[in-house]
């Protein structure tokens, strides 16, 4: 039902094909969210400190995820372009060398983190009582980061070929493994000892290894035939390595700058809003994470579709894919935002029934502020898919740099009390001057403003670059030319 053949990607109805490609990816991302909640659910039955230990490790894991993006998404974009150009051997060569990039980059990062996890955790301002437990969890998770990065890179090759169901299958099997392994390792079953937080980490690791083996089996031709690695592809090609890094590095930088700001903003929320403010921000962040899942799935599908059409020398269709995808997401997110706005109180009560009156009031306010900007947040993902699919990944990096550092963070600083003294706060000892005393609401509006301004600015730049032949030039490059002299009218 959800199968999409290669011809449909380059010739079929754009909207229908996009939705069919995105549906398994949306389901996959929902599975990821569910998988992330497994540890919290079971550790919540151990102790508050156990839950806090996992929570404290999340900002570091998110920052390390930027390294995974370099190879995984860079490989996806290049494999899609070669697949669209009917260059199967080239696509397989990119896949293998992209996996090598993933292994090298994440391996270089994992070694020092595993060696000095407690020192790293303390940089976040963690309570000494929690630092040791958090470090144990983090070290176990990061030890297998290179395996996960290689697995994600190979998964993205299937996405690039339009086989998004393969990725969904792998994700479902992985989360099922974690659902069984996590409680067994946390609480102990039979000969398995009670491991607590370490058991939660080992359950996540085990599910990741199973997913890695599963996707490699598919790539070997066992159970799938859409994308298959052959022996001739297993050769180091430095030119391909450089190409993967050139395309993926800006995307890794994009992920890094956005995640770092999120860590710092949480510290501002703690200063300006106390426990009630942090609770409200957490409720909003969790809901927003679920809300963006459809947009993220649409972005991943659009990147593959755009790349394949550029490889097939169809720049007009690549542009149309971006426009149709953005319209679908914007309309859908307007409806989603309306529902959240109307039922903000019920959502807050469902997620955090024990909030104080102040915490609930702030949660409802933040949920409503987020709701009226969802259309911009979602539309940004598909606009960026257009740039990424055309290998213009530096645009994504610059866009997020402006969105988070030039708009969101400066406005959020206004939340800090005007009487605050200049000095270090929260994560990484970053120093800020006294704010304007606008309260934690300033952080909420900072998020909203950065979402809307970011979308409008990116939309204007998309119109400008497409008028100047961005997709026509990208199609020329994908087919082996240099793009010189491409006619903007072709786009």
C-alpha cells in the first residue's frame, strides 16, 4: 500500500508520492520518540534521581548527534542524486564511504567521552550526587555511538532510494527489543542482575545493535531488494569521502548550534522561572517534539525525492516538490496548532497533572504561543529540504545560526532579572549580563519569534535562489557538469 517505485518519484503526482514516502518515516520517528520514553517510564519506578540521570545526559547526547548527521544525511543526499541518475554503482560507493565517515567521526568523539564522562557531565552544572550515575549511563550509550552512526547512514540509503518502509521495520524491531530488555535489565529477571540506570543504558544499546544487524541484513539483500551493497562498492574513495563531508558538515553544524542554544535556554528558564518555569518549558518542549514528527518525516522524504529528480535532470520537479511539501506541512500545522491552542489546558493536565497553579498557567501559555507558530516551524523543515536536496547544506547551517543565535537567544536573555549580576550560569559556565526582567514569558516569545522570522526569511531566500537557478545548477552538477551557465528559466 505504501510502496513507491522509482518511476513514481520522478514522474508520479508530487503530493501523493511525498505523502506515501513520508508516512513510514513519520511512523519511524514516532517509534523513536516512544523508544526514548521507555527509559524514563521504567526508571520513574526506580527513583527520581534515576530519571534525572537520564535527563541530564540528553543535552550531551543531542550535541553528539550532530556528528551522526554529518555522514547520515550527507550520504542520503548524494545517494539520492546518484539513484536519480541511474548510477547504482556510484550510489553504493557513496554508501560505503559515507559509513566510513560515520565510523571515523563518531569514533573520534566517542573515545574521549567514554574516557571522561563524569568530567563532561559536570560541565552541565550537574549535582555531584547525580554526576556519577549520569556519567555511567552516558558512557555506555556513547560507547556504541559509532555502531549507531553507521546503521543510521545505511538506513538513510534506503530512504534515498524511496524504500522508507525498510527503515520503519528496523525501528519497530529495535523498540520492541528495548521494551523487553529495559525492564529486565533495570529490575533484574532470573539470572540477570538488577542494574538500574546502567541496565536502562544497556537495553538501549542492545536495541541499537539489533537494529544495526537488521539494516545490514537488508543491505546484503536479505529480505529487501531496493538497495543492496555489493563487493565492488567496498573501496575507499577519498573524493567521495570529501563530498560526503562537504555536504554533511554544514548540517552537522546546524544541528550543533541549535542543540547548544537549547541547552543554554534551559538555563535561562531556570533563572527566570524557577521550577514552575522549567516545568512549563519541559511540557512545551515535549509536545513540540511530537508535533514536528510529521514535518521531519516530510523533510526526509522530500530530500530523497528532490535528490532523485535532480539526478534525473528534472529541476522543475525538484522545485515543485519543495513547494508542494511546504504547502502540505503549513496547512496541516495550522490545523494542528488550532487544536493545541484550544486544548492547551487539557494537554498540560494530561502530561503533568501535579503542576502547581503557576506551573500550569505557564504551561498553558507556552503551549498556546507554540501553537500559533507551528505553521512556521513545520514549513521551515520542508524549505530546508529543498536546499539540502540541492546540496546547498550551508544554507541550513546559516539559517539555524541566525534563527537560534541572532534571534532566539538574545530575546531569551531578556527574561533574566534586571538585578542579576554578571556571571556564569547553567551549562558550560556561559556568562550573561543582567537582562530586562521580562520573566520566563520572554523565553516563550523568543522561541515563537525565531520560528516565524526564520521561516519568512528562509522563504524569501528560497524564492531568490530559485529565481537564480539553484535547482537547475544542482541538476547540472548532479549529472557531472559544473553548473556553469545554467539557465534560471529552466527552474
